[in-house]
């Protein structure tokens, strides 16, 4: 179960045009390829490992702060699920979550919020030009060749990431639960900074100075014919697989990798 895989949080980033990655992780960047098998998108490797440049260069990523998404909150979810998620996030930030459930033992619900969000994007027109004028390398394996011919390869064109995540905990009466910051800091270790919103605050922020975790994603689907790129199709986060199929158009991805969920 991941951060935004629950039905009541699946539209968290929809209004920004992003799908949500259920379990935030590092390494998801623009130009990363994914292969679709069934209802899963699995990371396949960088675009340049499959496509060689021609007369158009590889698109350059633009990174900037996303003030609009910073501070956006998910809906409250069950504390047991939320703490499992938080443990995975802390682990990805190089910390430890052993004993974290004890610190939050009075919590019934938790709510997540990302801070200092960064957006990294590439220009889709530049990507289209690169692919149109480039070529598929002759050294790729049969698996990738077959995925390309079946139009099962997707490319990330934009991502959202953050180095900190805040957790608001409430009890069964929806009253904020105070958590002891020094105790939490001792549990997670020195690689993660822990802070609160002030005395008596039930909102705790976990931050890493080195590891941003991606939690939002935009992709396009590549259309390839006989080893040659022909066009691409955008994937909208507000159209689920069922709606697309019913309209007569292909399937949109729903799950990203064995441990990540890409909600549409």
C-alpha cells in the first residue's frame, strides 16, 4: 500500500496535471522510460540507452520550484496505513522507522504534506523532434524491441520531488496528537532532520538535505512502427483506464512498478 493508492487520495495531484506515485522514491526523472505490462509501468532505463540522437539534441530538463504544489495536503488516511507509508519514505531518505508506531500510538488518522516541492520538466516538442530525427540503437534487446512495437513504452516528461514530508496526526476525535520530536529524532537517526510546528503541534516534518523523493509524474506513450518512432500520445491523470477503454482509445497506466502506484 502506498501513499496515494487509497481511493480517497488518488486525485491528490490531478488538478496540476500529474499522476501520483504511491510510494515516493528517488531516481524518477524526465527522460526515464517505462514499459507497460498489464496494469504496471516498470522503469526501463534512460531514453538515450534506446534512442540515438540525429539532427536534434536530447531535450534538456528544466528544474524549478513549484510553489503551487508545495503545502498541498492529502486527505486523512488510517494511521496504521499511514505509518507503514511513512516508514517506507523514511527508509528512502536513509533513516530508520523502527519504533515509529510507538511514538504515534495515540494517532487514529494521519495526513501528508510535501514541502519545498521542485518540478523538473522537458519540452514535449523538443522530445518529439529528438525522437523523429533519431533512431533506435541496434544494440537493444528483443524485450525492448517488442515493447516498442506494441506501443508499451512510456517516457517521463515531468516529475515532482521534495526533500521533506510533513505528517499531521489526529486521534479518533480528530484532535491533534502531540508527538515528542526528540524521541522521533532518536528513532529516525541523524540523516533526517525532524521538526514541529511549535509547542504542542501535532504536525511533524521529516527532511533530508541530500535525497529528494519523486511523488508526481507525467508521461507520454511512444508510438513506434517497424522500429521507427512515428508519434506520441499524452496520458492524462484525469482519465482512468476504464474510461479510456470505453471511449475506444487504448489503456492508460494505473500501476508504476511493483512498489509504486501511478494513479490516473
